[in-house]
C-alpha cells in the first residue's frame, strides 16, 4: 500500500512539476515578448523624439523665414516711401526756387511760398526719420546675422 501511495504521490508530483514547467515556459515566453515589445516602444519613442526635434527645427526656420519676409516688406515699404518723399521734396525745392524768382522784388513773402517751405521742412523731417529708421533696421539686420552665426558656430553672442 505504501508503494502504491508513494507511486501515486510521485506521479502527482511529476504532473505538478510538468504543469509548473509548462507555466514557467509560458511566463518566460511572455517575458520575452514583453521585452521585445518594450524595445520596440523605446525605438518608436526615440524616432518620435527625433521627428519632434526636426519639426521644432523646421518650425523655427519657418518662423525665422516669415519674420525675415516681414522685415523685408517693411524695409521695402519704408525705402519706397523714403524715395517718394525725396522725389517730392526735390520737386518742391524746384517749385520754391521758381516762386522765389517770381516774387524776388516783393517786400512781403507770399503765403504760398511760406506754406511750401513748411511742407518742405516737414517732408525733410520725415525723410530724416525714415533714413534713421532704415539705418537702424540695417544695423539690426547685421547684428542679427552676427548672432545667428555666433549661435551656429557655438560662440557667445556679442552685443
């Protein structure tokens, strides 16, 4: 009887060992699958991070390009305004000389001449302001270019 019961116990234990070995193999397979899945996720996250950095870089370039276009538009508008005022002022100077020649002998300066002089002085002040604005824009552009180059070369920016 003891032989039978020890044989049954031995059989039961072998069955339990087989079942536990099978479960252990399933768990090991599951762990390997999870490791592979984790590696894939890390790889996907790394690729997504690289794409995000590239997108941020492209966004920065696009914003810089748009800013540069806006600056060029402003510069072009102010330059054309400056040139138009300069041409207008030159025309008014010629007109003023002609009026002064016509009114050469009059003791009192005609109202038209004084108004024309005030217009000319106003336009010349605007020209001076536009010229200084354009000069400052140019110096700002050169400063910005030097900062971009410094950043690109990894140097400290200079003020």
